[in-house]
């Protein structure tokens, strides 16, 4: 396993609890559905793009997934359309979790008993998740800021990279302020989110990917969610382009379903009906295949605008 999510969740945990695991050398949606029918697993773990691909298996039925007690999605944001399709068509609720390689990796996840839509769940036991503003000051419930995490799961640092390590850690006062060790080291995730009054965490964007359009903060994920709900769009990615008037403007790249035609005007109209005007992509471009890393996550930084 070359990825921390696969190594910990799909290899080390099953070894620790003595669970049977069924692996597939390649992800082929039809084969995965066939394996689920044959082995009747209790738990299935996949990234959102894989869950979305399973929906393309036309003969997949809700009875195929009845054995699954927990269908876990992680690694990237779960599109609303994928979540709804699994609930409505296949009677299966996808449970989101959150974490990073540096956090070993899981830090939170939803269960059936502790579930809120769009949330990645409350923090796992022993993990402290907080939200800070641009000055590293902790902020209250339901306010957006950068997610920082402390706990025994956090890495010690990047190997032989002291400067990079220093940049991703911040010392914060403990919530009580009474302990002998009044400060604790927190890892800066680079993710933007909020925590509600009940401790449920919501990821709203990436700090480094945030666009500033005419002085307004715009997160690519919000635009991508709208584009992905269009019937012709399989996946999308939004990046920023420098603009002399507005600072930045959003540019969208879309991957279409097989045999479907690209209609820039229709997609922009779709966005205008669902987004504030400054969030509507200045341009929408068709791309045969969006760049992805080996786990299937879309790599926005590889997309370029002219």
C-alpha cells in the first residue's frame, strides 16, 4: 500500500481486529459490484470518485448492497449527487470521514448514530480539532476558518525538512488554560471548515485553493458541486485566473458523460441559476479526462489557463 488511507484503514486495522479483507488489483466498477455480490461484505471503503463510478453499473440493485453496514467515503469531498443517488437508487447511506496523511490519517467520521449530512463527523476520541482565524486565534461554533488538529495521531514532522515542519505547526493555548502545559502543538491542515455547537465538522474548502473574486472569498468546491449536479457532467474542477479588474476569476474544467455534447452556454446558465454572480465561472472548458492522482483525486494544480 502506497497511500496512508489504504495502509491504515484497509490493511492495519483489519490485521489488528482479525477481519477478512477482499482486495481488487484494479478498480473496475462491474467487477467491484460482482465482488460485493459474492462476498457480502459488512464494510466497504472507497473514495468518492469510486462510489460515483459504481453508479454507472446499470444492473446494480439495492439488494446487491444489503449486507453493507457501513459504506465509508473518504479522501476527497463527496459530491451531493453521488450521496443522493446511493440513498435513492440503492438504499445505501454513504458515511464521510476526514483526515490527512500527516494525521495518520483519520481524525473524524460519521456513523449511522452520529450523522449529519455534509459533515465529516465529530472528532475521534483523543483527537482535538479546532478552527482558527487568519491570526491563529480560535473562533467559535459555526464560524469558518482553518482546521487545526492535535492528538497522538499527528506526525512528528516531515523527514529531514525542519523548515517545512515548522510552517505547518502552531502552538495554541489549551481550552481550559489550567494545565501545567498551557499550550499544545496543532497541525495546520490547510483546509477551511467549521464546527457546529455539537462538535460536527464541516469541510468547506481549501485555504490554498481559495479564490478572491472582487474581494469575495470563493471556494472551488462550491462551484464544482453545482456543476457536478448537471446531468451531462461526470466531474469538474475549478481554478483561478488572474484578472486585472476582479483580482481572480473562476475557470471551470468539466469531464462529460460518454456520448454527451458540451454546451458552455447551458452550463453557465445552470450555474447562474444556482450561484451568486461572482461565483459563476468566467469560462467553462471541456476536457476528456481530468488529471487525477493514483487514488483518483482530481489534481487542480495540473490544470492551466491560457
